[in-house]
C-alpha cells in the first residue's frame, strides 16, 4: 500500500487499516527504523507466541478485531508490493 508524507512530515494511515487494527485518534505507535525501512506497531497491545500447534501463532491478549481470511490475504498482498 502506498501512502504519501506531507510537507510537515505527516503520514496518513488509511482508514481501512486503522479500522482493522482498532486504531483511533490519539493512539500511540512505536516507530522503529529497521535497515532501509520503518515499522509501526501499536503500543499497549500485548501479544505472545503460541507454539502449541503445528505452526507458531502470535496471539493477542484482550479484545482485538478479528480479520477474515480475505482481509489477511489483502494485507499480505499490500505488504508484498
């Protein structure tokens, strides 16, 4: 997914992504520089790695929006571009 940075250095996070991740005005994000890119993560959402099944899965503590299989595929396609 492509977004633009304005002259003040602000980045608009598209509404569909904000909705899926449960981000609202005033939400805090952790910005990390990783090699030649940046990663943004919501702060305050605790996750743990569940390795009890066939594949490791990150699980969130508390209420988080559930993504459909179609939404997951769409997100994966957007991040691969």
